[in-house]
C-alpha cells in the first residue's frame, strides 16, 4: 500500500528510533542530480521543507548521524518526485553502492568473502546505523548463494526495495560474476518477524 | 555529578571536532581524487573494479555505475591485465607497464600503467591502485615519426638508387659516346661546345680540353674545324645532312640535329659519319656503269643502223612480216639506247661532268616544240593535250635548251603515259616575280602518298605505274631534277592517287640566275 506523503506522515516517521550516517543522503543527492539535475534537487528540498523537515543535501556531513525517519522521508520524497517504480527504486539502491563511502569501507575487506560476510559486514553496519541488526545466515560458495537477515530494521516497505538493490550492488563488488540477483524472501511488512534476503549468482 | 557532565561535554566536543576533521578529510580526498587528471582505478585482487576517478571514466567512456563492480577484463586487455595483476601481487609495485584500455566504444587506447598494492591495516591485500598514462598520442606521434623515418629512408634509398642508376647511365652514355664509330660534337643552346668524342678529336686533330665552352665563331680559329664550322653556320634547319671532305679519300656526312625537350631547344648534336668507303664504292659503280654504257652503246648503234638499213630496204626487199619483226627489234634497240643514254647522263651528273651549254633564250618556243612532238602520242591514247601560255610576255632565261627540252619532254611523256584514255594533260607557263614556272597537270593515276618522298630518287617507279607500264627506267625524274637544280631552279610535284598529278619546275629569270651563279 502506497504511503501518502503528508506532514502528519512525516511527523510519524520522525518517531522512528535510530540514526544513520549522513553518507546515505550523499548517495541520494548524487542520484537526484544524475536523474533530474539541480532543478530536481531544488524541487526535492522545497517539497521536504513543505513537509516540515527541510534537508539541505549539500550541507549534510558524511560521517554525522541523522534520524532514520529523515532518511526514509528523503527516500519517499525522491520516489514521489522522480516517479520511481520498484524496479527504479531497486536500481537506485544498486547505484548507491557504486558511490557510497560505506562501500569503500566494505571493499577494504574484499580479499575474503567469508570475513566480510560473517565479521566485517555486521560491524560496519552497526557503525553506520544505530538501529537494526544485519545478521549473516548462510554463505554457500558451491551453490552460489548468500542468505542474510535484518532484525529490528523496520523503516518502510519502500526501503525494503531500495535495500534489495543495495545488497545486489554490494555483493557484486565482492563476487566476480556476470549475473547476480537479490530477493527479499521474508519481510516484516508482510507479516514476517524480520527481513530476509537471498542473493544468488552464476 | 557536575564534573562527570562536564567530562562528557568535553568528550562530545572532541567527537564533534573529529567528525568535522573527518568530513574535511573526506572532502579533500574526494576533491583530490576527482581533480587528478591521471586516470586511476582501484582493482580488487579477484579482478573487480572497485573505484575509479572521473579521468578514468572519461578515458574508458563508462559511467561510474557502469564501471564500478564490473570485471576488469571489460576495460583492459585480458592477458595484459592478468599479467599486470600477477606482477603487482608479486612485487607490490609495477611501473611503466604497457597496457591497453578497451573503451565502451570498442576502441583501444595504448598507455603505460603504474600499480601499487593496497593492504588493510592487518596487511591483507585488498587489491591495487592502477594509474594509467595515455600514450596514444605519443604512440601516434611515434608511429608517425617511424612512418616519416621509413618514408625518408625510402626516399634516400630511392635517391641513392636513382643516383647509382644515373651514374650507370652516365657511364654507359660516356662509353657509348667514347666508342661511337661516328664523330660527335654537342653544343649547348648558346652554341658553345659541350662535348666532343675521341673520334671527333681524331678527325679534326684537336683536343677537347682546348675547345670546351667555346662558341662556334671561336672554333673557326682552329683551321681543321673551319670547313665544319662553315657548314654549321650556313644551315639553320633543325636537321640537315651535308658532305664534308676532310682530306683526300676521307669524306664525312655531317648531320646536325637540334636537341629539344617539349619544343624547347637545349642544344644541338653534330654527327660525323665516315662515308669515305661509300664514296669510293659509288665512284667505282659510276665508273663501271659509265664504262659499261659506253661499251654497250657502240654495238647498239651498229645494230640500230643495220636495222634501219633493213627497214629502209637498203639491204634488199623484206616481207611485211619480216618488216614487222624488224620494227619491233628496232624499237627495243631504241629503248636500250635511251636507257644507256640515261645511265650515261646519270654517271655524268654524279661525276659532275654533265655539261651544260647555257644560252639566253625564250622558254615558250621550246615548250611548244615539245608539246607538238607529243601530240601524236596524246591523240593515239585519246588524251586531250592543252597548252596554257603565260598571260604576260615571258622574259628570256639562261638555259641549256636541249636539257630543258629533255625535262619538259619527260614531264609531258609521264603525264600522257600514266593518264588513262579520255583524260587530259594541261601544260602551263606562268611568269612569277623572280622565276618562270612550268607545270604539267594530268588526270592520271597519281602517286601513292607513301611513295611520294622517293619520286625524284633514281630508279624509283611508283608501285601503281609498274603494273601499268613495264618500260620505264625510273631515271627521267632524277635526271630532270638535277638539270633544273643545275639551272638554279626548283622541281616538285603535287599528286593524289587516282586523281592526278601536277609536276612543276621553275627557272630563274636572268638576274636571279646570275645571282645563283655567284655562289659557284
């Protein structure tokens, strides 16, 4: 069900607990600029101001913490302004990994998929998000798949789609493959207890 | 409690300062990476491109989202990058390794790569940075230089080959000139002597070094060269031939020819061909013909008179049949005598013994006489013979009447002989400014174009007339031309096969004839 962007809804989002590093707004900025240019970014900032939560994207500090509600609001406003369907939203998440500074921290550990999956990944996640847990479930190199889950990370169904693309982008930099897919196999918003993602490659 | 709060506040302030410093550092690193004009990328140890700067994206043609996360083989030559990765992982640092980038547009860019390993704090290899220096322009320039060098080398080789060829040609030409069996002199366009071959030196008993670069007039001062120079000064035609008697029994035919390139005169050649032997043979031949003709004429004359006596009945009655045979024999004998006379005339002409008895006389009566003598033959052949006399009164000319009569007779006889029945022969006399022109126009068989050059050469007979009349000797026109030229006149003709011919001669009017005589 589509969430309607109103002042009230925005206010409700702000009640979400937790914070995220400013880097997520940086990747949003670059996506909007790439798709709609300066005009698109200006319009986005104006719309957010109207909702009562102005964001000056260029003034966001990469390593500072910002409310997770603001991060979800930014994503919803972009989806609305750029008329993004799920496919495009997935693509936005995928592209974010190519420019995200968090990914630069991740790729420091690309020498070992096991290490990044089981040790460094959850740690880096915790350093960038003060909410939710990224929990590795299974890494099967022979059958070429990964299962991981996110607990207590129930921001918005829109974010589930975005995260699907993001995870695909992230693992495509660690696994050399011509084709990689990512599916959300369990979703809190669909009645599951947590979010579960299955990443497969050829 | 207050102290604890204050301590927390200080710690928070420190964190804020650290965050600000981190942001500044991130911004600085990003700006530096973005500004760097050298294409740089970070490649993971398993061969995935993890990061690139704008310069790398520009040179490869791929956008950030396209290139980051893509296999390194998409952007680099597979074998080259495999070798470079291996070397980097082994050595840690590689400098100046030639490698090709494969752009999105499928073009290749040659460059030099430098790599350095990137490790974690724990010393584990993350991958390596690769800096790429575009050598395509340098390579292009290098290729152009190589091509230019190759072209220059080719040109030098060609020039050297041409020089060697020219040298060989020069040597060959020199050898040919030096070994030429003819004497050779070469003059430049200013008529200064450029070259003289050894044979020419020998002929004139001179040395080339004394004569080189001297003009024709200067060469006159060398006595042995004087006769040659006189010939050269006299002739202005492009090509001419003349005989030069150097000393007794040493005769050369002098041929001069202009050397021209695209109608521009570069100089002239003088060739001296030894014709001494030909002259001796010719003289011997003439003497033999003269002797033979003289020896033949006496018995032929005896035969003639005997036959005449037989025909006249001085030796008794002859039957009609016998008379017919004797008449034929008499005519054949007459032709033999005529041929012998012609041969004797030729030998006289060639030996310079052809005697002329010039008198001042009128030409028209002579011509009328010849026409009258030809009328019967013309009528017999049903040919209309006309005479068109000059409108003006003709001045008298100096001539050997008998010889001129011979020429006119020859022209008219030929016209009648080679004009078919029903045709016409027109004899004309015309008074020109300095000469009298005689012409005989016929509607005869004409002379084939390809044979016209040889008409006045002795023994020449046109191929078409040989088929018609087998009696001619081919000597008449040769004798006629010599007679006319001995009078200072000219003889020529115009002819078209199957349409007819016009034969002309001119005789100079008295004053002109006297001028002509001064030359001898």
